[in-house]
């Protein structure tokens, strides 16, 4: 009879120890899991920012390359600065 009671007590001790161990594992891993989730979200945001910046870089490179073109420079000088070629006359429209 005593041996069955000892076995029951040992089973209870094992269960309690197992529950304590599981609780400790859960308590220690939950903050790490939340940190991992936050880092994953941050990674996603940074990836999106990187893609947007790469797209902007490509657009700026295209603009820079087009600015190196002599025709574009001439067009810009004529429209924005009012410059004319030698021998041309500038016509200004008078607004009333």
C-alpha cells in the first residue's frame, strides 16, 4: 500500500515539476517571440523603404542622363532662361 502512495506522490511531483518547467519556458520565450515579430515588421517596412528609394534613384538617374543631352539643355535654356541662339529674335507676348 505504501508503495502505491509513493508512486502517486512521485507522479504528482513529476506533474508539478513538468508544469513549472513549461511555465518557465513560456514566460522566457514570450518576450522573445514578440521581439521577433516586431523585428519582422520593421524588416518589412525597411524593405518597402528600400524599394521606394531604389525607384527614386532610378528616376533621378534617368533625369540626370537626360540632362546631359544637349537638346534637353538647349530646351531648358530657351524655356526657363529665355536664351536665344545667335541671330534669333525673342518674341514676347504681351498680356493685357
